[in-house]
């Protein structure tokens, strides 16, 4: 094995130190093995500039016109063999052909890599030069970084082509709740590009730069939306005995619903039920009991059978609670995203690639699943694959025995979040390594 490349990112300076305070200790540089990382590190400044340009020009799902145009421009400069646009409205797919196909395969083998491109409808509170130029829009989840890492992998793969078959690079629109993965699949993504497997990754501020996380099963939960409509009988607040108060019913439902997790679900079966919003009455009408109330929330599960059980139990419980007060309650249960579940062989391959890059001691191969959700799950329902987490949150020793957050440590969807540019070459090398290990050249 070659000596690891040591990369200290000069483009992410330490936070300004307060006069008279204990100086912060610089974060440890990344130690990464492999030819791919060494080659990609040489154009790290170009990737950083590209990422920051995307960050300054955020676009919502299915509106990524500027982002897609910049991706297409970059891919053509990289020398990829094919660029396809307009898949899922603003999605982009690139194809890079390796040196030669594997003779054992009846058709040319393919492996897919996916990055998301869209931003969030939120206001950015950073003050650096590349902050969002669009009020109310922000790259608050790091999709600008994911896109850039895949562009970096494209450049390396097009320059080297040390693989047998085709690398299919999928730049997906609309991950943030708008169904971009489904749109690309409906418009023939896998019919046109029949990959044998597909991989994706997401930055993770809770892990340090130079670390990678993965597990052999569920990485993220299924996300469902529940709407509970309660119908009672309105009237005067001073004569409440003449009413059937839907707010009272809603309060009891809110409490009762939590018993599903605590009393109906095994402790080992992770389930979250959160009722997050309520609408009832008029804030200007202090003495009017409304005739109806609405509760809205989310359910998170990992197993389809638990998803089915929670839906049935919610319907039964809400109806029974409402009936006890003389009201009625209906539950509309919408399945938004399925769970993101890694397949065994692809988990093993991705883990091997990660360990070769950063060392086994820096790979968390039994990473705790997140109750968040991800629409890459739709692609994993169609094809085997794996989803990884790329550490990016610097933890700086404060000189007093504690730590303080450095670059990339703000969590996802925070108004001061920013992608940590120091991990761009590592993420790109991880993407590239997955292709080279999935489609190895035959020994002459």
C-alpha cells in the first residue's frame, strides 16, 4: 500500500479566536490512502470553487436549472462519454465507459452513483462570501457538496478509466420531499441505464472528517404523514355541556397515541410517532368551541410490518378515543418514503472500499440508523445498493480539556450549516473506488 496522502484544507480557516482566550488546536489533517484520492486532491481547489458557486445559487426541487447547467458544463469538461438531461425534469445522468467490458458478462456491466442537487426553503444566517444569494433559499443539507463530490469522481473516472463496464452518474433533483428519485425512475432511469447496483452518500456533521459510516441493514427510516380529522359539535364556551369539544378529544388522542410506542411495540422495534401540528378554532374567538380539529404528524419505522401495525392501531385508537367523547375521528395515513435499507453484498463492497481509503479504524461499519428519511430509498427498492455517511464535523480541542465545533459541525438544516470542503476529495475518491471495485479490470 502506498503511503497515505496527508491533506490539510487551506480553504477552511479556523474560527476567529477571541482575544485573551486559549488558542484553539487545529484539527488533525486527513490521512487517506489510494491513487484516486491523491489524484483528486490535486484539483481540490477547483472542486471547492465549484461547490461554493452552487452554495451561492441554491434552487428548490425540480427548479435546479442553474445547478443542472453547471453540472452538465463540468461533466463535458471532464470528458465523460454521454450526458443526458431532463430525466425527472431537471435530473442529469452521465455515462463513463471503462477500458473494456468483462467477458463473463453477456452485456456490458454498469454501476450507478447518485448525488442530490436541491436546496431548502430556509434563510441562511452565514456571513461568508459564498452565502446564498437568494433570500429564503439555502443549501442547508449539503447537496451542493454531494453534487461536487460526484463531479470530482466523474473527472477522475474519465481520466483514468480503470474499470470494466460503464459508470452511471445520477444527479438527482428534488430529494427534499418532492419525490425526485421517483420522478427519475418513472421516466425510465433504470430502463435506460440498467445498473446492477447503485450507491449514494450523505455528509454527517456528527462524525469527524476522515471517518465513514455504514451498516448492513436499515440506514434511514420510512417516513409517513398522518392527518387526524376530529369532528365534534361546536357551541358556546360558557355552555360547554351542550357541545362535543373536539379540542378535548384531540388532547386525549395526543396522549393516547404515545401508548402505541410504549405499550404496543416491542422495545427492539424502533418506532417514532410525533403529532407536530394542530388546527382548531379561531384565536380571536375566546368563547367559541369549534366543531372540528385537525392533527398532523409523522410516523417513522424501519420494518414494513411495523408500518402496517402502526397504521391499523392509529385508526383503531383514534376512533375509540373519539367515540368515548361522542365525537368521530378519521385517520389519513400517507406513506411518503420507504426505509433506506442497504443490501448485504453492496454493504460489504462499500465497507471494503471505505476501509482501504481511511483505514478500518476510521470506518463505523455498524452505524446506528437514523429516524430521518431519504428518497434514495426508492432507488434501493428497484436495485441493490448501499448508502453511506461521510464524516465532516470538525471537533477542535479548546485547550481546556473540552471541544468546540469547527468547520462542518453545524447540523443539517441549521441556518448556519455549511458543507465542509475539506472532505470533497475523500467523498469523490469513495465514489470512484466503488466503481473500480464493482467493475474490476480482468487480469491480462
